[in-house]
C-alpha cells in the first residue's frame, strides 16, 4: 500500500520533530513525512510532493493555504483550538481538510491525516456535535435578490474557486467575475469571500 505523504509546517524545529515522531508512531496509518517548513524558513516551499499538508500554527495557515489551494489536489490539516478556522478552510479549494486539537494523540492525528487525504472533512467532536445539533436556521429574504449569474458565482465561491477559475468555468472575463462578486458582497452586506459563503448558506442560496 502506498503511504500517505505528509508535509509538516510548524514554527520550531522541536515542534516539527515532535510531529514527525507522532506521525511515525501512528500504527493504524501508513504515513511518510516528505518535507517540512517553519517560520524562519521563508516562503513555504513547493508542496506538490505531499498528499496532506499538516499545519501546526494558525499564523502559518494563510501563506500555507495559498500554496495548497493553488494546487487544488492536496489536503490540509490544521492543529488548532479555534473552531472558527473551519470557516476559513471550507472556502479554500482543497481536496480534503480538517481541524484537530493540538493535544490530539498520535492515533487520532494519524487517522485525521488519512481521512483528509481521502477527501474527507475532519472536525473536533465538540464542533461536529454543535453543528449537528443546531436547528436549521430560518431562511431570510434578501432586500435585493441575486441575479441568476450572481447565484452561479456565489456557488462557485462556495466551492473555493479563484476568480480565474470562476471565469473559466462560466466562460466570462475575470473583470466580469470581480463585478459580480462586488455586487454579491453589496447585496449580502459582507466584505470577503468567507462571509459571502456563510451568508449565502444562511439565506439558503447555496448548500455547503
């Protein structure tokens, strides 16, 4: 069986070594660390050789996520206690993604790595239970409804596509995509993609 290739991104050599050791001791998973990077290493190196990028610090998430989402075939697993990071990850163009607590044991970490490598979503038990227990929010009416094209663009935003990818998908120019996104932001009362996707789901315009 081919091992799951993991790239470790953590701020210190000690933390990276600890994560390598944990991944190696996860007996239920066949994992291979193929590279690592940290705060002092400058820009995140190419990650194309990895199936999963394991990020151990939220400060490293933005830059790493850009490298991963540009590829679109990789998965990302974040060690974090901030459940709000799930909203950020779900907007990216990732094969699979997840959030696990920093104190997760090696077997849990290994299982999460394998799960996201297979395109699944992994969430902390408390967050998953809360999402499942929450009653469906009442669908709110917009004061000004989205046009059919804006709804299409919003749906593609929800899938994590970039402006260039949306333009290619809908056979329109990037300038037109930016125009539609600006209009979507205005109608939904938001200022970024994550908020647009969140509000779109809240209003029943897209499903996540």
